[in-house]
């Protein structure tokens, strides 16, 4: 399947507009090898399938220790309320904690991306799991806001190493000709995985498990996945006696010759920071990440406070957002292929414009009037927005960075996006407490509209660049 972020668009068209002066006919895959240590052509083996499964289930498991605070927040607000703390105060404080955690996650992305490129993705992936387990347990045994804050910041900081480690491992294990299909499967891990984790936690709460119990179960689940990855996951296929894969000959480092597998940080960063389209993708990441983080964290609370659902039902219904987002990832990839050279940009512009409409409708939906109308609209936002979102830090990062800079590219794109995550916690909490959910959704609608405009600018830029390339070849 080439549906998600397929390599063909970047191979034949995108390279000229994000790295001027390098042309497919005269580019040389200097950082790639299509033959293995035994000289045999690369092939898809059981170990490749095992690596995909380990990464997919492993990163899905991250969401047990990431979505848990969102899921248990209504129950946590009630629990702290029984200790004399007003619900509005808890909501604002937890929003601040969420924002601090998101900032730690964003800053960690910038560091962990380069760490993965310099020292390997396996250490990042496993280290992120281990730290997340420890800080989840610390949060569960905590009894006040200072410890909650420390534990959540530590948890998100370690979790920042997970995705960039996954991207690095993907670039080491798989040929660029399979980036689209492999990243399609792995991108679903943070959507379907999130949905499954939320559903499991909702079932636990429906059976009377308190928020602390949910956190302990989450830590145990991720610890089990850590153990499986520790035993079976390898950094490269060569460690299994398999060939080294071929990387995209049109990546930003294709024209450079590196005598060593690991290169310096400056050599990794410079081609990225000089690329205009790379920074446009970072701007798109700002808007889409703000929306995603807001709904990831606040949807259960919105369903409880505004719609009138119970905490356990709200947790289960919040799973619809990432669930239909996963469906969107698949459809967005199919559309991007069938719509031609500008397919991704059309999906980005259309998805964000339609999300703007849905957010406007949410702002005008009366509370406690209809149980399903807000749920359907929230689900539609996930369906319309998460497909375009999946383009940014997945195969695009692999195509930008190749074998040398893929994790750094993913870290910067994700890190820039999560800088906007501060607004998703503290700012949204203050707006909802002071002005209500209606005004919060109006603000999100404005953010979605601006993101659609950035996507439109990128589409125009790419179209003009394509015209120049085709004109030069005529």
C-alpha cells in the first residue's frame, strides 16, 4: 500500500521544491546501499514484519501512559473536590500541568531527534518507555499538585523520545520505496492505539477502578511491551544478518558524501534549516498539533461538563476521535495518490477548511440538549484533521532526512508543533472556565482556518516550483 505519504510524490516532484539544484537524473544515493552484507538484494522477511509489529504495538502502548490523564481527569477533579478544592481551580491547575508537560514534550523532541540520529533509535524508543512507566507510577502515588507536575513533566519528556526513535528505526530497517506503507501502519499506532487505550481505561472505570488504579494498570501494560521490545527489537537489519535497505536518493543529504554512518549535528541540521518547504510544514504542524492536543486532553472533560455524560462513558466516547482519525489516515493517503501531484496539499487545505466548519458548529451546539450531536462533531474533526496531520512527521520526515537526518526532521516538525501545545492545556482551561466552551471552539476554528491558509500557500509554492521544473525540462 502506497496510500500514506507515498514516496513517489516526493521522488518525482517534491525534491526540486525543497532542495533546489538537485535533480533526479544527476542525484546519487550516496547514503544508501541496496545490497546487504552478503551482497544479496533486500527482501521483506519475518524480521521486518516483527519489527513493524514491535514498533506499532510499542508506540500504541505509549498511549496508556499518555492519554490516561485526559481520561481520568473528570474523576480526578471530583476526587480533589472531595478534599475541598474547587472544580474550576482543579481544571485550571491541571490545564497548566498539561501545558508544562506539552512544553517538556516539545523541547524533548528537538533534543531526542538529534540523539536518535547520532546514537540510534532503539535507545530512544526503549528509554522513552522506561521513563514513562516510572513517572506514571510516581503520578499515581502522588497526593498534590507539585508531585503531579513533576511526574507529568517527566513522563512527557521521556515520551518525546518514542516517535523519533521509531522514525529512526524505520529509516534503518526499510527501503524508501516502502516508506509510505510502513509509515501508514506505524502512524495508525498513535490513533487506533490511542482509541484502544482510551476504551480499555473507560471499561476499567466503568467497573469501579479509580484513577490511581487506572494509572497502575497503564504502567504495567507499557512495562510488558517494553520487555518484549527489549528482547526482540534490533537497531538494524544487519544485526539479524539481513541486507541494509536503500534510502531515498533525493533526500536533503543525497548530494553529500559521508565517510561514516554517523555524521555531525551541524551536517544534519543545515540542509533542514535552509529549506523553505520544511519550515512551511513546521507551521502546519503548529496548527494541527494545537487542535489534536486540545481534543486529546479535553474531550472527556467536555463530554462530562457540557454534554452531561458520565466519566466512564465520556472516556469511551473520546476514543472515537482517534479511531476515526485512523480511518482518515488511510483515506487521506488514497486521496493524495489519486488526486495527482498536488494530492497532499488538496487534502491538507480541504481537511483543515472542513474542520473549521465543524468547530464553528461545535461552538453553536447547546449543552445537555443532544448527547450525540457534540460527539459526532468531535469525531468529524478527528476524521477531517488527523489524516492531513499524519503527513507531517511521518514519511515527509523520512523523505526530508533520509538515513542521516530523518529523526531530526521528525523531531523538529513535531517539536515546533508541540510548542503550540501550551495553548491546548493552560489557555484552553482558562478560556473554558472564564468564557465557556463556545468561545474555546471559536478560537480553535480560527486556528484551523489559519492552518488551512498556510497549506494553501504551500500548495501555491509547490505548483509554481513544479511549473519551473517542467518548463526547464521542456
